[in-house]
C-alpha cells in the first residue's frame, strides 16, 4: 500500500484499490478500461474542487455510476427500471432534489442520477436540511459533472434551467422542469421549492403508469 507522510493511503493507491474492486464487480468489463474511468472520474471532479481530501471515494462512486451506464447503454434487459438523468447548472440543489424524489417515490421503477454543467463543491446545506425533513436524506449525494456515457444511457433526460449538452440519442426523451434556484434563499423558500419539485416528480411518475 502506498502511504503519504502522515501514514494515510495516497489518492492514487486508493483509486487503484477501488478500481480493482470495481473490476471484481464487473468481470465482463476490461480491467484497464475500469481503471481509466476511475482515474478520469477523479481528474474530472478535481478540476473544480476546492476541497480535495474526499475526492477518491467520490470519484469511485462517480466511476461506478459511469460503469453501470456503460453496460446499460450496450444492453437493456426487459423490465429494467427507467433511467432518468436530471441535469442542472451546479447540481447542488433542484437536480439533487428531483433525482432523490424519483428514486424514493419510484418504488424501484426508476433509477435516477443527477449531474451538472459546472458542479458546485457540495450540495447546499438548506437543500440537505429540507430534504431530510421530508424523509428523503441526501447523505450520499454530491455534485458531479454531466458525462456523455451517463447521458447516453438515460431513457429520459430532465433539464433544469439549462440545455442538454450532448446529442439526443434515438428513443431518448428530453423534458424541461423549471424551478427557482435555491441558492441564497431562506429555508422556508427552499421548502416551497422542495414541495414543488416533489409534486412534479409525482406527476411524472403517475404519467408513466
């Protein structure tokens, strides 16, 4: 194991160990491809990050999502959940709410991810607080960039105050949900946004039957 001067595992060693674990989970994928996606994911997150000590575990989560998307894009089994990608400017507020509600209320029929054109460092504290109040915690959520592989694997792309940055795929649907940006708003105002996002998600799920 490679260690830093303070005795902790170096980021590179943590990423390589994580890539090995992901290769065990995805034996049908090339191990070198998995390692490349892991390090690419880390570099992508690091470009805009001011706080870097937690980047390796976030990069491994990001890479895991991308690997699943890669496999989904190649083959979709019958009865697979609807894959929804929610995109926003910073992925620190409304897109996190929407994806969390889609996963929580979809009852296994939906798998939702969220991403950003220009990711923030972290999810807004008010957003975390009001979602926890509603019983939908965002403890594992973090801002991340939109990538072409994840976008290609989505059945539905929900844009929030932006335009989708990649070419629309055959059979893919793009819908726009417009909500106020919660950044800088009071807790009561963010609660009202949360409730509107929840209603929009419920309408979306009901329209799917």
